C-alpha cells in the first residue's frame, strides 16, 4: 500500500482508492458476521437461501461502490483493488498475532 504512493501520479486518488477498498472489506466482514449469526438459528433450507442472498448482496454492493468510485474518478482503480486485497493478509497477520498472545 505504502509503496503505491511513491509510484502513483495522483497520491490522493491512490490513498482514497485504498481507503475505499478497505471500507468495502470492513462492510463485507461485518455483513458476513451478522449473516452467520442469523443463519445459525434458521432451518437448513432457509439458512442456505439466506446465506446465498446475503453473499450476492455483499458482492453487488461492493462492486457498485468500487465501480462508482472509479467511474467518478474519485479513486484510483488499482488502489481500490489493493484495498480489497488487504483483507486476506490482515486476517493472517491477526491470527498469527492472536495465536502468539494466547501462548
């Protein structure tokens, strides 16, 4: 993320892109958590349908926000993609640190 600031011609657009990507990831994680809490109490058929609907909802909203930010030229498209991809390494790092603390 930081390296991209040095290569981007418009540093503000790059940082906004990364920030928008991170906000989208946070939305997806929070939405997924709430969905999983609801699914546990449902019947299997209803849970399956609800999980699929929420999955589609999360990705449609994510895509709409990312495309909107890039289309309006508010954010750098590569920055948005980098922000979206930051979720996975952050999860691994968190789990690694959490495991070390619990030892």
